């Protein structure tokens, strides 16, 4: 008889906090400060978001940067050539349905390409309308997400745990994947012991 794998409840994002947020926890302040110091960024430009598991406990923290600081991190590798302009696919009303961005590296002839899809990324209110900058700057927001995805794909070790505000949903996906991998590893280890 095989046991079913336990279903993992979805994680959620905690509040996005900056250094001057009065509700920032000591752990968040330390995490944010250490990252800013290590990378020589102004701590006021760095924010932190906690990843909350189904029990309400903090499962991890991620750094949230503006896209310009992501580019700066890529430049420090010495392998970043640049980012090509985004290419958009639009729906019938002119709203961007997808944005594709290519990040160039000195050691990769074709670079790294990633596409962000509007229906996967745009946060919406109940009536289906996009929120915040997604409503006022849809091209910019979708292009930033596509660029952040391409930068993470091109420099995975540099951008581990680093996101833009527009692509924080990716942090939850990454957490879920790590939880599934950990669960699979535990199952393999238990099977080996039997």
C-alpha cells in the first residue's frame, strides 16, 4: 500500500516592509540591513517580504529591489551585457497579454529569454480590474517582471531570494518548489531506510 504525499497548503506573502516601516521586525531589519551592506546599496532602497506558511509561521524572507538595482547586481558579475527592449503581444483591446525580454551575457551567445504573461502576473480586485501600477502602467509592469525573470534565469546564484515588487508571486512559486523538493527528498530517505 502506497501512502499519498501530504498536500502542502499554499504559502502567502507577508507585508512588504522597508527600513523605516515602524512594524518591521528585528529579524526583517537585520536581513534587510545585511543585504544592503553586503551589496553596498542604500538600505532605504531595499525592502523585505516574509514568506508565511500555512501555519502562519515565517518560512523565509526575500529581498525586494527596484529593477534598476537588479540590473546593478547583474553588472557586478562582469558578464552582463544588457537587456534588450521588451517585445509585447497584445490582446484585442491593446492590453499587453505577454512581454518577452532577453538578457545578454558575455558567455552566452543567445542570452536568456523569459516571458511574463499578464493573466499570471497582474494582481486584480474582485471585479477583475488590475491594481496600482498594473492599471496605470501595464506595459512597464509586465516588462519589469519579464526582465526580472530573465535576470534570475541568466544569473541564478546572484538573484536567489531577490525579486521585484511586480514578481513577488515568483517568490511564492520558488518556496513551493523548495517545499516539494524537500518533501520528495524526505520520502526518498524514508524509502531507503525501509
